[in-house]
């Protein structure tokens, strides 16, 4: 019976086949115990009419092997094609995106030679839920969804990762000063989980200044944990300031399945020229080897790769006149790494992956007591483009509606209060949020909401959606308007 571990492999598009071939040649030369189930993904699959970019048989391969080594793909332009990465992450619950960003100075040019940080990004929620609607002639909506279990899983993963790999600090990044409920939840859960790891320092940065600090002082960070969109942005910033997005590998980890890849794209402009740098995919493969319990092979390859950099054997994207010894193509670079297997770098810090690196991390979600949920109002969204978009006209009209005490309390436009007592300078679109509550903010029924909508319709107004307003154990579960 074979002792080799079967993994799913996809050669991808553009430079994907070239860098995958180079990467696998290095893995095989290093003695990685692997078998490959090769699947087709990407552009050709999309063009067959499969909108996900991956066939059902390919999904089954991932379900069977639980490990996916993937080259970049090309998504055809035009509507209807879903992101394969997002689909894979969400379909298999790959909730943690892990991106190490390390400087390899002076062999890779960077202004921050001591940088060695890891960005751990929530992978399934946030705006990447992809729930969008066109609601009026002028306004489009994207829903940002943040859950407590999703937040706790990724935050706990970040602290467990720090503990496992000897990291000293975890930094949380959010925009909770603006998105007080969604980002506020993420920060609240971070503070709760951090108390369980007193040996690990923790802090919080607002994402805008946090991104600026990643660009200006990346050496001050150790592990960063953040939400999906923010993590997507700052991980590319961090990769670039440490030398090159082309060198970065990443892991997408779930409870059962994990996907490993380069962070760069398919680069069709240099496809077939034999000049692509396979380092990003190779570094993803190194993470994969640690994940599947072959840390010795991962260590051997990582050290040989760094020794190749030290010896100045560089592909064109990282070649530096006066520092690099030789400019090479994809296959020649791979051969140089193979020739150095068993060697260690002399100036860069040698890689070291012990058996502890392969031990599973203990990720769990805390049971939270159910809270008393009460319906205390409703926001009715309208499309309205009459009377010069005068909020006073709309407000007086809506005040005619009264569903057993459920009355208009305010109107906002793009989040700013415009009625009553709005500022005349506020610019208004054709999209209006109209809040209805009882004067005492007492509980209401769904029947009252149905009656209210009937009255709104009878007033000749077009309601496009509603959002119920709830309290949880007496605490408001919705945001106030700007200016309220």
C-alpha cells in the first residue's frame, strides 16, 4: 500500500502550467511523498458554460483528497463568471487565509529588511458574501455580513497560530469607529478571545492607519487578524513592501480541506515565455507540506530556495544589476533550487519546521446564551424622485401612514438624516430610508408592518425593501442615522 499522500493539483491558466511544473519538480527532487489527482480549472472550464470555473468532478476530488495545490487561473471578462477562489473557499469552509510576508534582503529589494509578519484574514464573510442588488435608478447595495461564529473562528485561529509558531503579538484591524455593529462585533470578539491567551500581546488598529503602518513600518507587526476585504488589501500591501507580490504563497484552511496557492495572478502577458518566477507557488507548496505532515521536506526546500536567492540566481522580476549573479528562466531557477537541496542559507535565517508545526490547532466556537429579541420598528426603503427630492415633501406624505401607532420617526438619504430638521445642503439621491416606530419604541407586530406597507403603497410610493429593527436583551440592534 502506497505511503504517499494524494493531493489535488490544478495547473491553471497563463503562467500556471509553467510554475506548477517547476514547483512539482522541486517537490519530487526533495523527496515529497505525494500522489497527484490532476483536475482542470479556470478559463477553459468557464468557457464550457460552468460558471464556477470548476466541474463537479473536480469538487469531488477536493472532497476526497482534502488538499489542493492550485496555480493561478484566468477568469474570462464579462458577466456571469464567479470567482473560483471565493467559490472554493466558501464551498469547503476555508475560513482562514494565511499569508506570510517576509523580507529576504538584500537579495530581494526592500526598504524594510527585518519584516516578518503573517496576515490572517477571514475568508468567507464580509462584502465577499457577494450579495448585491440594484435598488433604484441611482443606487446599488452590497451587503456586508459579519457573524459572531465566523469572527471567533478566525480570531481564535490567529492566536493559536501565534502560539504554535512562537509569535509574540496579534494585532486586530477593523473600522469599528464607523461600522460600530459589524466591525464592532469583530473587535468585541477579539477582546474576549485575547483574554484566553495572556502570554500573547494584543492590540487593535483602525484599518486606515493600520494599512498606512503596514506600508510604512511593517517590521512593527507580528500577526495581523482582520476581516475579509481589509485582509485582501493589506496582504498585497505587505507582500509588495517586503519585495514582491510574485514571491508570496498563501494557505486557505478549513476544518477539513485546505488550498495552497501563489498570491499573484495568471500573468497571460508572459505566458509561454519561460520567464515566470515559480517562487510564490513554491512557497505555497512549502506551507502545504507542513500542513500534511512532511515538515522535513518543507524545511529542505525552503532552505534550498533561500540559498538560491543568496547565490544570486534570480528570475527577471527580482533580478538586480550589481547584486544578482545570473538571470534565469523558470526551469533554470527550479533546477538551481534542486541543486541546493540539503544546503542552508548563510545570511538569511534558515527555515525550521518541527513536528509541532503539523499538530492540528484547537479551533472552536463558544456557545453564547440566546438573548431576548424584540421587534421594535422597521426601516422602509423607497425609490422616490419627485418634488425636487425635497425630504420635507416626502416626510409630510409619509406622516399620513399610521399602522396602529407605528409612525414615521425619521428619513435618511445615504445614511444622513434629512427629515425632520435635516440640513438643506445635504445632497439626496432617489433612495430613501424611512424609519417607523411607536412613540414609546414599544414592541410591534409583523401585522403592523404589513398594514404600514399597504398604506405606503396606497400613498403611491414604491417601497423596495424593509429591514426590521430589533432589540436584544433591551440593547438596540441597529445603527442610528448620521445626524440623528
